[in-house]
RNA sequence: GCCGAGGUAGCUCAGCUGGUUAGAGCGCAUGAUUCAUAAUCAUGAGGUCGGCGGUUCAAGCCCGCCUCUCGGUACCA
C-alpha cells in the first residue's frame, strides 16, 4: 500500500447551459466541500478542483436559438455558477472553465500523446453535411421522419416521440435545422478510443481491486463491463470545442466527453506549477465526486484515457451519489423544476449553512432522496435552531450572566462531568470516522449529537437552580458546557462553515485548530468570550409558502407549454393523402409480446382479412380490456418484422401531452373495413 | 425482457463476517423544567424488516421465485 501524502479532489464540471441547482449541490459539491474542509483542517495537503464544462452541441444549439455566440452562452452561465459557488462557500482552490487557453493546450497535448502512441482507432463513416452552411451536422442539427414510428420532427440521435435512439443516417427525409436544406452524406474521418481493448484491465482494476467502492458505483461498472465495451468516438465535426490537433482534422473538435474530464487537469495546471505532483505522483490520492449519471465516464472512460496515456494516477475512489428529487418530482432544468442556487442565495440571505445542512442530512447517498421545503423548514427550526443554536445560546448567555463572559475555574469534577467530557471525544471520533468513509449524512448527525449532549448536560445539572445554593458547582458546570460549545465551533466547521466561524468569533477563539477537536479543554479558564448572538433564525411558514408558490407557478407554466400543440407539418396534396388506406377494424385478440415493455400483439379484423399488428401500447392498455374495441388501422403500410412477429399495419393512436395514448376510433359501431378519410 | 441499485416504525435513514427482547433522528403522546429563538430533558406508543418458499440450532442479513421504485439497455409500423 502506497503511503498517501496528498489528495486531489475533483468535482463534476457543471454544464454551462444553465445555473446550478440543489441536485448538483447535494450530489457533488456539498459532500466534496465537507470532505476537503475536513482534510484541510487536519493539515493535509489537498486541492479541490472545479470548473465549467463549456463545449458540446447543446450549448451551440442554445446560442443559435438565442441569436448569440456559444461563447456568450458560456460566459453568462460560467459567471453565474462561479459566483454562486463562491457565495455558497464551496471552497474551490480553483474554479476554471474548459474554454480557457490552458485547457485548449492541455486537452490538445493529451490527445496528441494518445495519438502518437497509437491509442486511437481511425474510422471513416458517413455523416450528413449541409452544403449551404458548409459544415457537417451534429445529430441534433438534423431532423426528419423517424424510421420507426414515422413521426416527423425526430432528431438525428433520438426520436423524442417514440424514444428510440437513432443514427442520423437512418432518418427519412432529413433536413438541416441550420439552413433547412436537405443534407448530403459525406465521408468523414474520426478517432475512436477502443474501450474494448481496456476491458481486461478495467475488469481487474475495478472488479478485483476496488471492491470497496460504493455498491451503486461498483454495480454499475460491472454492468457496463459485462455488457461489453465499444470503441467511442473522441472527435466530432463541429466548430465549438478544442480542435483536433492533427493534420487534416480541420473542422473537427474533441468530443465533449473527452475534453471535459481533462478539464480537471487543466484547472490544476492553472492553479499551480506543481500540478504534476497532484496528478502523477503515486503518493497522491485522486477522488472524483460526481452524480450517478457520470459513473461510466469517471470509472470506465476517463480511467481508460489516463491508463492509455500512461503517466497519470487512476482514481482511488469515486464516491458517486444518487439523485435528489424536489417535492416528489424529478429535478429538471428545462421544466424549471429546481431550486436554483443563485436564487436561493437571494431568497435566503446568509442562510448558506441551512441549505448545506439539509442537503447533507438528507443526502442521496444510497438511493434517490426527496427535498421538500417542509423538511427544510423542520430541519432548520427543530435541529439547527433548537438543538445547536439553542445550546450555544444557553451556554453563552449563562456565562455572560454569571461570570461576565469569563470562563470559570472548574471545581472538582464529578462522575457526570467526566462522562460528559469523555462524550466530546466520542462524538468527535465518530464524526471523523464517518467522514473518512464518505458517510456525510452520518457524520453530520454525530456532530449534532455533540450539541444534544450539551443540552442534556445543562438539563441534568440545572445550573440556574444551583447558582442560588452552590455557586462553586456552577463554575464547574459552566466550564464543561463551554468546552462542548468550543468543540462545536471546531467540529461543525466542515459542515456549517459560516455558523462555525460566527461561533468562534463569539467565543474569541481565533483560528480553528482541528487538533483541539475532541479535547476536554479548548477554552482556558480566564478566557473572555463575547456576547451571545443567535447562530440561526427560525424560518416562518410564509417563507416556505413563498417557495412552494414559486414551484407551483413553474408547474403551471409547464402545463401551459405542454398544451401548445406542435406546429402543422407542410402541406401535402390530396393524392398524397389518399395513398394512405385507413380502415376501421376490431381487435379480436391481444397479448403481450414476451420480453418487451411496450409491445402488444394484436389480431385485427379489418373487414378485408384478419391480420396481426404489433403495437407499442402495452404501457397504457391491459390486453384483455381492449378485445372487442374498434380501432382505426392503416392497412397499406409496408409490413415489418418486430421481435420476430410480422406486423401488418399500424393502429392509429392519439398522444396526449403527457405521452398517454388513446385509440382513434368511430364513436358508434361501424362496419369493419369502412374507409377512414 | 436483460443488467445494476433499492424496498426496515407516519417521515428520513442505520443495521458489522447470519446469533439473545430490530435501532436513531424527526413527527406524535405523556411528564419534568424555565438559563434559552415555546427552545430543552425524560418516558412511551408505533415495525409479520416488500411478498411467498427454502437452507440453518438460529435470517432483516444466505438461496429460489414473485412484486414495487429508480437508473441503464432492448423493443415502440
């Protein structure tokens, strides 16, 4: 086992096409920040790396839609994100961006290094090219008719109507969304990272040597490796990104997934000339904090890149979190179903620690979790205010009242005093053990337990009563209570840095010294503390209601948007319409197609014949309930084999805004085989 | 369908290599208390550990089947 001298912590680079929300925070930035603050307090050599991920097609699309440049888009979001992180207290050593000059150089060098070593495959393929715009088209820039469901408006990579992932070259009637022209296929060359060649290594490295990774991470890796790894293109034909640094690669950039993780390296390089020490010295430990959507990149793809390059360390652990939901629904940027960090910071001024606490105490460590405003309020009022803030306030107020703020001289300790002082060490120890294992939820709970210990100590000793009868005893009691208070000022620092600092100021403690954490004497007798000040404020119902109203408003806006029907397709002639032969028919039999989720095999009496149709409606209808129903069926659609069944025709369905399907059929019984027109 | 992760008190979660009456916090009830932002402290109620079957002296934990949730993947004429 190599001795660890330093730690490099990376946090997933937020994509610069929108601000940061609580899901990002809970999954990545809050735990990473807690961990790094903890290591720093222990005096360890550690760096926290972050930055904005600014390349990729979605950003170019957003720029085009808004009539601005991609650089404008990323400039806008990069500054919002960077500022909100800073205000929130995520203690990055560097927060960079992938549009920086250093990153272009680093990513180019990295590519060049793998290229020179022959680690890439070169492959030519057919891609669509827009002759009017003079450029190759990314999949998202092409729309056309889906070859599966025959709906218009499918994208080159996916049909949003039926959900199928596509190759752009499969689309019928493709159109460029840039110029509207019909693109032509051209041959283009790309480089591929042969992940399949690294499979044996990955199997050994992850499945054998990293059994200690979190179950969700380990399991997902195993799933992917067992599924078989494919070569992955590392370049694309696009003009936004890091140019591929080889001859004859004009108009090609590095694929965003390839350049983004290299952003960690670039950022480190911007930070320190010693960057190689953090990336290549085997005595450095590399940790990636990410969300579960990023597991494949950080456990399979990026390590393969690093391994192929040959001089870099591989990650030691990848403590990926699950997802956070919001009030029962999935967080969504496009649907504006989120609590945005920059808005939170305005709505809840100086309450960074409240959000940090709630997201830590309710972190999605082992499974998806739900954030609710009611829980947010309860945790603030019942835990931060009532347990932690209240205990601190009690001990400081009493000290002011009895001793003018001077830490008293303890008299002889009783057993209960000794047990309580021992308890400080126990909770400090438990907190640290949990932090060492990335169990942040448990860690913050143990830290809170120290405050509970304080409340219990005061309740049991009742100094406000003894002050009248046994003043000497009260000196001991207040001494002990103050040691707990001072310990809290240290122990809470990783979790609640703002409150911890305020508390240290209140106690006139000066700099945090983690070595004192868990000690029985942190404040010396005779030391003067300041006036009591509330660490946390109660949050009123009205504030919570305002947030709920805000969410309700975006829900309404979404519903309104969903009600807007898609624009009409271009006109066709009557002849074109009459080519379609639609008839009424009756479902005679229906059964689920084995091993599928959506498919029903239907037998239809079309009035002409009885035929079999496979239809993707199983999610909405039980087979037995639709037998006997009349339907409309397109009878002259070319037959197609689906899951080994010849499907002869297509049942017409209407799709509701939420994706629900319903039959399009006559209102009253009509003879089977009647023409629909 | 296949792969992965989950399903433990009303809510959020712990439960080590299977071992005595299954735990914590919040919420709830009762009592104590007033230094404190009606905060705190104590006590209590509440669980057929998703379901069925099996292995075992013993299963929340192991095995098989089923079921629900989340993610990935296949299917959608």
